[in-house]
C-alpha cells in the first residue's frame, strides 16, 4: 500500500469517526435539553409523574393512546407553541419557540420520540 493510499484511508476513517461522534453528540444534546427544560414536569421517562407534572395534569407521553398521536411534526409544534388548558385557557406548558436553536429543537424532538417509542 502506498503512502498516499494509506493517507487517504486514514483520512476517510477519521472523517467517518467524526460524523459518528457528531450524531452521538446531537442525541446527547437532545437528552441534555430534555433534562434541563422538560424533565421537571414530564419526568425523566416522559410519564408526567413528577409533582409539577401532576399539578399541571401532564399526560403520560408513553401511554399508548398518547404515543399513537405523536410524530415529529406534532412534537415540534407542541414544543414551539406550548399547551393551553382547553377549558380555562391557562398556560399548561409555555412556548419554547424562542428558547431553542433549530439544532436543539431537532435533537429534542428526536429524544422525545425515542423516549416514548414513537416515530
């Protein structure tokens, strides 16, 4: 194997490793965003079983009837627009539209869907 071929192979392998790490970092960022901004109400496993979650009547996102309604667009829309109580109009979850970058939002949506087992 020539020196040039070896250099090309090492470079390609290095780039592939960087791409793999970038994918892992995005997933980790989604988990970090969840932990920092969402888990206090939704719980670590998205069951809504925290004191704040119970007070706000947060739905168990892992329940089959809820999970079946979730997809990327629905989760993203809910995060961006927040949730108002249908009966009282009171804010149950504030809008995070201006809180997250596009990358953080995408990572968070991916993390939510992975938590609840939705696609």
